[in-house]
C-alpha cells in the first residue's frame, strides 16, 4: 500500500473575530446571570464571553477534524477532502433502491470483477481542494473559458440514469450563440433552455435516438438496457445541431463520435483531440468513461470536460452527478484507461427494439433476465469514448 499524503484546505488563515456589543438595559425582562448579585458585574460579563468564545473554538475544531478525517485508499491517490463522501455514498447505496439498482445493473452489464488498471503514481485532484482552485484561477491555459461557459447552464443529472441526457443538455446550454435554438420548457417559458426531458421531444430524437415517454408509461432511459450509449448521446446532439427542423441559423456544426479502441486510438491522439477542441470557443468535449477507471464508485458514466492543465497533464471532468462527486482533475493517462473500456451494450437496435421487450424484461432484476433482454435488444459490445462538437469553419 502506498502512503498517500493528504492536503487539507487551510482555514486558519481566516481570523476569528468576536465582536463586543454594548449592553442594553431592558425594562420588564426576567433577570439572567448577568444580574446575579453573587458575581461582580465585570466578572459575570467576562465569564459569559469566555464561555462563548470557548464553545466557538471547540465547535470549529470539531468541524475541521471531521472535514479532514480521511481513510487512505489503495487505487488512486486523491487530493481533496472527498474520501469520506465516497464512504457516505457506499452507505447510502444500500438504502436507496434506485441507486442500488443502478449499481447492480452496472455490474451485470460491465461484468463481475472487471477492473481497470490504474497508474497509482497519478493523482486525482478534486475541485474542493485548494490546488484545483489554484489551477483554475491562476492557470495560463487557454482552455479555462470552457469551465466558465459550462457553468452558465450546468445542471445535475435529475436521477441516477440520466448522465448522458444531462451532459448533452449542459453542453447545449453552454453555447451562447445557440440560445434561440434551444427548446422552451413550460417551466421556463418564454426563455430558451435545454432540459433533460425537452431534448428528447423532437421527432428526430424520438425516431432515431430514444422514445423517452413510452406508450407503456415507462421512461425509455429506465427501460433496458438502461441509460444511453455513446451513439445515442451523439444522436441527441445531432438532432439539436444538425436537424434542419431544429436549426434556425446559418451556423454549421459537426458532431464527432470516437470510440477509444486502444488498438486504434492512442493516448496522444486522445489528448490532442481534447486540447484542440477545448481551445476553441465554439467546441465542447464530452466523455463516456468507466468510473472504476478513476477509482470511483459506479459503472459507465458521461460528463463534459471543463479545461486542460498542461503543468499536470490533466483534464477537468465536470461530473454531472455533482451530488455524488465534485469536478475532478484527472491525468490524460487515467482518463484514457477509463475510456478504453468495454460497454457490453454499447450498440443496440435503438430505439425500436425496446418495444419488443416483454414486460418482465423491461427492468431486468438478475443476470439471466439481463442476458435475455440484451439478446432481444441486439446488444453488441463497443469501447467507450468521447464526443466532440464544434462549429464548422466556412
């Protein structure tokens, strides 16, 4: 086991000031300890102030100790006060059926015991660590505008299976020049804003990607194979950016989908693609990765990239499950390992095949049912990967 150094965020640079207020004499109020004749006035006041300051110091000390209570892990060295949150998630997963179902689903689809080799010399730096904050605020990188643009419309995925939908919606909301082409949700009318439901409402999405609101009353994303594949997220973006019924301007876009087959795509190629896109104002990068490749809990996941830091050769993953993990800087090698993994239902006959599933297989509960569902859906395995959208140069 490696010895991992923990770098806590320092709070002791913030002065703790106790302001003294002038005493008021209030008529008709029940006398308190300050009015007791058994103590001199100055001593009584000093005693109360001493107790208040002492209690405050104890409270802050306990909070600081709890915040920095970390149990070392053996897979990926981590910077940031986050490991206790991972332990909390493990505990909560056993309490909530939805989260437990997703975790069980990922095991059956991704394979029991499937692990990804991670270089233990590479660190993850979560955004709640001062080093990550310093990278963003002091970086000379010409890609940091991506972080700020994404935050213009960055929403958490609305449930445990909507990471692909959330990633697509967040990216669309971040492109300022396309605001007037976004859907108008009834909740936000008359303002244009892509939501994780509205991006499925077009005829293009229904016919070529997924029927979200199925005739049987089920949510298409929660129907087997559950979630979205890399090609479906790319299809959602194509419907929004390329479909003539959705586009009202002369700006042309490209949507590239790249599966990271290690026999065809190298880490150098991936890094170059990411950096070239992140440098552009009108381009975005989304990744489909295996969480365990980052030493995280879970299976396949989608999120956009927020920037690149050359000094650490790391990219900022803007995790759309921000209730579970904060954004994290991960090295190019670690991200490559997490992308060059197998999605066992990466391709299937979407969207029509879901209609062929019997009721008992629409939400499989064991490995045998999953095997039957995958056969009906026409599932084939493919590598995970990334999507790059960019404005075409005319």
